[in-house]
C-alpha cells in the first residue's frame, strides 16, 4: 500500500519535468527539482546509494523517462571532500552515479539511454543530478 501511494505521489511530482511547469506537490526530503528540468538527489558525504526513502520515487522517475521521453538521460554526480585525493572523489562520484543509474534501470529506463558524468569535487554539496533528454548544464 505504501509503495502504491508513493508511486502515485511520484507521478504527480513528475509534472515539473518540462521547463516552466509547476510542481503538483512538494518532492520528498532528499529530492529537489532542478530549475529548467531534472532532479537533484541530496546525499550525505559518506553515502553511495540513494536513501531507501527515495528509491521508489527514483524508480518511478526511471519509468517516466522510459515511457514519456526519448533520447539520452544524463546523470551528473559530485562528491565533496576537502583534503581528499581528487581520484578518490571522482571514483566516489562514479559509484554514486552508478547507484542512481541502477535505480532508474529498475524503473524501466534502458541502460543504453543513460550517460554518467562523475565530476568528483565540482560543487560544495554531495549530490547527483538527473537531467532528462534535452536539458543541458
């Protein structure tokens, strides 16, 4: 039951996909809309996988991207870590991107449609951005 309610909430929240469209409701904690289209998953500094509370929503986003869009989806992953080796933060951001990719694939998005860009330390927060086809950074 809770999974069905979350999936229903996810479908309503997906209305912001197109630039300029308003959200039907607030997204759950840990997930934000990106202005211009897309989603931002907020992680703790030591996390690789998305929080369990977001997995059903991310799978629903994958389903939506698979059925309602065509083209390539871009995952841009970041990892903070002042004083850490840049190759470590790059590998951490790659692992995060792959974890989000797996969740989108579980929702039905084809792996061949997903590009992962592990940025390492690029910004000051630990996040993974999901950009639908046609949305650029």
